[in-house]
């Protein structure tokens, strides 16, 4: 197997795997709050307390994956262009 063919095969497997992941689970954990929806902070005694709500995910702890965002954008444009009155 040539190196180019091996690289193409790996790239195809990774792309199809990510596409399947986006179809099965379109939302992933927020990268900023790690899926908690808020930050953690400590008080003066060192005990963990709930911090402020995450601004990136609006305290849901979830974000839409990049592949699913692209698919949603493509589907919206496709539907808008094929409307028949």
C-alpha cells in the first residue's frame, strides 16, 4: 500500500467517523466550562464553590459541534434555495 493511499484512507475514516459522531450526538461539552455550565472557584478556606455561569454556553454545559453547525447551515441554505411556491 502506498503512503498516499494510506493517508487518504485514514483521512476518509476520520471524516466519516466525525460525520457519524455529529449525526449521533450533535452537541458536545462546552470547552470553557468542561460541560458543567459554570466555573468553579474556591472560598477562603479552599472549599470549592459554584462560580459564575458560563457565558459561552449560557450555563447549559453543551455546545454544537462544528460539523453539525456546518450541516445545519448547508441544509438551511439548500431549503431556502429550493422553495417552490
